């Protein structure tokens, strides 16, 4: 579903929970009611890399002046507000920015799964001090908490997409006949199906573990989330590839839904860090 739930209802709402009472009152009820969309603008390069943010915010009058560019901003082309991560003098700060502010340019980008994102360019964008979410230089922890929750939700979406592609394929194997037999009777396809089922269940356990760790507030929850995102991404990719293969040539047509899941999985894998990003995150945390 091309809805703003993840970008607005999960990522941005989680960030705003750390904002001022005025910011929360102005935006959280409207997000919950579906009356407003708030987009989180973090990524800047071809890959997810929140530690390499280059957008800067310099003191200007009673506020700040923002300069930089963001990409892959979910629903940014229709956002009522943007949450922009920028470098300040001694750390990272999050700013609530009106996209209609002078110096803000928003370009819609269409992704392969029919969802939409945006590129956002900030040129001498002036914001008041009350646009700061949380504290100046104190945005890193707030951002990391929102990203971890978002990653866990994306991992759950990956697991769901992979599982649905698998279920659709199982139904096809039980009805499609070849050489006078149901193709689900062929042992090679049975072996591949059994392997895929096992992988999906392992990924599901990893996702449930990540969500449980977040709910419990565990200190290492972020690393558990990385395990889930990496595993769910790899398994979902396997699931949609196997789905297309087992459907044969028709799996590549729009008449069958497996192609839709393949496109969705491709986007979700890149969103908030691919498997390589999370594997490196785990390795660095363990001293490698």
C-alpha cells in the first residue's frame, strides 16, 4: 500500500515524541488522524549512512540557517512538514521545517514499487530556534531511536512480503500441471519450497526478537534490529526470486502479483540500510 504510515506514522512521529509540548500538540494528533504527513529527511548519498550527514545548520539571528541536500525522503513531495537532520557546532540536530519555506526545493522521485519519495535541497533556509526538536547537538540519540524502530518495521514488512510471495507460489504449485502432474509433486520444487519455508520462519523469529527487544528497552536493541533487517532482507529477496522462478515465464507478467512483491522487496531492502550496512554495523560493534 503506498501509504505514509512508515515515514510519517512511525519515523517522524517517533522523533516528535522527543520534541516540545507545542510540537507534539501541533503534529502528533494530526498524524494519527491522517490529516498531516511529516517526512524524515536523513539520507544524502546513494546508500543509507546517517553517520555521514553533510547538511549543516549555522547560527543565524535567533535561529539557524540550513544548507544541504537530502534524498530518499519518503513521501517528501506531499509532506506538510520535514524533519531535517543537520550538523551543528558540536553534534547532530533535528529541525522541523516547513517545505514552503524560502530556499527549500522538493523534487518528487517515483520508486519501482509505485511508492514515492523526494529529493530535498536546502539553500540558506532560515528557521527559528523553536524549530529544533529536542536539544541543539542532541539529535543523534533521538534519530537513532526512530531509525531503529523504523528498521524493525521495515524488517516486518520484508518478512510479510516474502511470506505472501511464498504463499502465492505454494497455491500455484498446487494448481499448475505439467506432464500430467501437479508441479508441486516434483521433488526439486519441494526441496526449494521447504528450504524457503525454513528461512522465512527464521527471519520471522529474528523480527519478533527485534520488536520485543525494542519494547523491552534493551541496551543492545539496535544490534538485534540489525540482525532482523539483514536477515529479513536476504530471505525476502530469496522468496521473491524463487516465486518468479517457480511461476515460470508468467511470473514476470503484471497478471500475477509476485512481480509486485519483488519490486516492493527491492525498495524495502534499500530503505534504512541494506543487509551490507547492517552486517557492517554488527561487525563494528563487535570490534572487527
